[in-house]
C-alpha cells in the first residue's frame, strides 16, 4: 500500500477488521491442495436459516434473482438468496456508496446527519467485487459517510463459477485479500475458510459444522491465466487521446455512462442541494456521476474541458490504468466484465485492453 494511504484512519480501519498487527490477510496460493483434515463446512440447505439468524444482528445484503438477472438486495422476510449467480447488474459499492446518498438534512440552522445503527453483512459476493471494495476503501479513506457504513461491515465471498465476460484471472489482484469469510461451493455444501476475526465471528453460528473431507480445494478465485501486460497498456494510453483506437471507440460509443454506473470501482460523484418548497429545509445528497457524460466536464461559462467524446473515453481508461496505479498502486478495474455485459453499444474493454497491450491501438 502506498505510504500516503497509511493515515491514522486507515490504520484503525485495518486493525478493526483484521486485528492488531495483521492489517490485511494474504490469501492462500490458489494451488490445488488435497484436504484430508477436519474442515468447517455449511450444508446448502442451512444457508437460508443461517441468513435468518444473521438478520437478527446485521443488515444482511445478498444476491437475489430478478428474471434472468441478479441484484444485491437487503434480505428481509422470505426473500430468497441466490448464491449460484453470474454477476449482479449493480455492484456492491452501491451499498456503501449509494447511487443517491443523503449526507445531511437541514431545517433553518439545524443540521441532521443520518446515522446507521446496525452493521452491514454482505453475503455471497464474488471475490472480484470484494477486491473492488478494498480499492474503494483506499479512495474513501477520509470520507466519514462511506467509512461509517463500511468500517465494521462483514464480507462473505463465494467462488464465482459463471460470470460472463469476466477477466479477473488476467489481472494481478489478490482476490481473497478483502474477504472476511470465503465459501467454496463443492456441490452439496460450502467449505468455509475464515480470513479475519469478523469471519470467525460468523463461524460461531450453529449452522456450521466440522467434517472430515478428502477433496481438491482451490481456495483462490484465480486460475493461472496469462496476466494482461499492464505496462504495455499504460504506455499505449499515455500516447494520448488522438490515436486511432479512441476515435474508433467514439464512433460506436453513446456516451451514456452505463459503464461507470455498473463498474464496482468507478467513483465519480456530484453533490446536489435540494431545497423544499418552504425554502428553509432540504437535504444535501451525493449522487453517482460519470466522466463519460458531457456535463461532467462542463464548467462555468459553458466551457467544456473534455468536449469530445473521444477525449472522455481516453480519460476513462487513463484514470483506471495510468493515474490510479500512480496514485494508489493499483488499477481501478477488477475484471468483472459488467461494462462489457451492459454496454448498449457492445464495446468490449477486454478487446480494447488486448489491443492496447500489444500496441496495436
Ligand atoms: S456503456 Fe458503452 S456506450 Fe455507454 S458510455 Fe460506456 S462505452 Fe459508451
Ligand atoms: S472497468 Fe469494467 S471490467 Fe473493470 S471493474 Fe469496471 S466494470 Fe468491471
């Protein structure tokens, strides 16, 4: 982690999540391991009762099915969770950094900041989404609105088996680093591997049991695919916005910003003050924004410093693959593939990265 991120808040945050002197727990190697020892498991039929039990203590969010798609929703009543899912439309960042977040309500000179009393438990997210949250933690280090929700939250990940367009195995992230408890689907049951004290807290539930098993366990979300050449991608992007590749993308792109809204790492926002009709009360909100939108770079006097869509597209890639690694030591992409799946123009970031890395863009 870059030195400048090691602020006192971040140190406290790491300690509260991972225990003293541990900070971040590094994952298993990902190699295949033959297990012949007592292992903690949870049967699939015990997931629903476990969630019900956890709801007494936490606000539980998990993937649910909506037609052919999936969403993360707060689990209340009889809502059925779906752990064998492809990917959700919107990422889990929206739980800690909502699309529209009321930062404060005001009435004359009185100000009220909404408080959250219960801890959030995010159950069944994929390891790439957990990695995205870890990246956001570094970005929102000093943001009390994000941190208040996030700092005592618990992340339970489950291995991903079928996310379309995903390429997280080609990025050099450590995808198990951000999880508190990792569940690996073996068919009839999940093998539960705690990574932090928060993960061990969940294992106290009566629904987990010990079992002697003998199986091949691949604990990591990685599969040894060839990694993208991030150095080559960076050099191509640094050649500037007037290259052929950006013009080609701009011909197809609608400038709609969907790629930013579905991205688990994009974090542009705007602040909006809404005044009620009484003219003395209202609220201040933070709303998601996208640097792909024309209005994003429009300033006073109707001057737009990124008027051309081509420049905005180049900036989107530049931020993720050049500025973010320089500022924070990590690319702002976890390879979830959502921006490919949901782009109405069929623009494929993976194909673009392949061209950039080989210098053909
Ligand atoms: S979602 Fe596709 S069309 Fe819309 S701004 Fe992003 S790349 Fe362009
Ligand atoms: S840029 Fe695309 S692939 Fe990368 S994290 Fe964002 S949505 Fe996923």
